[in-house]
């Protein structure tokens, strides 16, 4: 058995495949090829796609695509229950499709099925994910002068606040919420937390100005893949006025920044130890 072939990186919303496992108790269908993007249980920032699987007149709704693993003995593990790290011996990594209700008998091991992704949800999550990455890069740029030590740089050459302080990221339809820990370790690393707090409104305005410039550039955005399997490395690449940026990413993205009317952020420092950045994307009409 080989890992699932995935077509979501090229924007596919439909596909066909052969069922390799059905678990009625867990309400999960595993297919050898799928257009569905699964939520990554190790960093669950982007929710999995929803949609449907059909075989002839039989159809079942997919509530969310998830990461799954099948042992050499045929045991299925899903999401956080996967007992090994990716590439662990004796397991094959797959995309599982969580279903709503009983799985029809026609959708059985060996059957050829058609898979269809909810296009509106995919588009809104893709906008949310691209906006999230752009906001993090704009945040790094807006905080660059607050560092007194070298901590390494992001893809645009700014001090990597995102990489050093981010503790959680949650992408939703047309937006995201990111949390950054502003504790003692960050201050020891050279970050001026007090200066940041005193200039919060100014920093937010800087970020939004940069984001407006980037959206206006209508640069291209794409996913680079090293292979067709869910286990192959993928990265997000985007052309910005200052050059192309690229970093590892397993999610889905827009094809062009022209798909946005605007991207804005709001910064919340109600807890002085925790920065919450809320990103909102407005799709182009």
C-alpha cells in the first residue's frame, strides 16, 4: 500500500479513486487518491475539507478530511490517535474522510468512487490561509526595529517574530486568529515588549498599510509540491513587491492576491504576556 495521492495542491475540487479501507465504527473512508485537503493533527491550523463521496447513486457526506495511518496489519488510526511520527516504520500515511451517517454498501473496499469537495468552503479557507501567512510576514516587518539581538530572519529578511513567538494559529473562513507568547524568554532574546505595548496602534497601522500594498500588487500565489503523495513536502510561494517568499506549508491557498479586496489585522494585548492577532480577508467581488 502507498500513501494517498492528493490533488488539492493544484486546486482540484473533484477526483476519482479506489476505496482501500472502510471503518463503519469510526465513520471513515480511505481512498487511494483524493482532492480533499486533510486537517493536520500535529499543527491543526487549517480545517479539513468537507464534501461528498459517491458510487453510482449512493452518496455519503464527508464532514471533514483528516490525516490517517494504516498499519501493515491493516489497523486504522486517525488524527491524534496515530501512534507514530510521519514516516514511522510499519505504517502508511493516508487521507481519511470522516462521514455523516452510515456508509452505503456501494462504497466498499475496491469500489471506484467520485469525490467532490465543497468549493465555497475550500475557497474561503484558502483565502484565510494565504491572508494568515501575509499577516505574519507584515507583523515581522512592523516589529523589526524592536529587536536588540539577532534571532534569525523570515523569508523577507526581517527578524522572525512569527517563528519565535507564535504558539497557536487557527484558520477559518476568510481569516485567522494567531496567538504569540510575549514572556520572559522573548525579552531575553532581545525583544522590547514594553516598546511594543506603547506603540501597539502604530504597529497595527503599519501592518495594515503593508497588507494593502501587497493586495494591490495582485501577485501570484501557489503551492510547490515535491511529489503527489500526502507525505511529500509542499511549500507556499508568493510574489510580493519585495520579491518572492516561500516556506513549508501543507495547506491550500489562493492563486493570486487579486482574489482579495482587502486583508486587515487587529492586535489585542489585553494580556501583556499574550498578543492576539485577528486577520480578516475580504474577497474580491
